[in-house]
């Protein structure tokens, strides 16, 4: 995790076209790594957990 608390997947290596995530006590925040000062999405811990548990299709 970086000093700012934002991190991205280790699978992204140095690819700048990723999302970054920041975890806080009450929410998960998501932003575009190419535009760190741009818009951010925030999700409750419950909503984020449901997103991570969702099965993939394909």
C-alpha cells in the first residue's frame, strides 16, 4: 500500500491504465490510476464484499 493508502493489483505491474482502491473503516473507494485527482466511486463495505463474491461468467 502506498503512503496515500491507494493501491492497485500487483498483476497490473507498471500499467497506468488501472483502477486503484483505498480501504477505510466504513467504505472502499475506487479511482482511475491515470486521473488520481479525478472522480472517485465509494462503496459501503457490504456492497464491496458482495461485488468481490460475485461469480464470474464467461
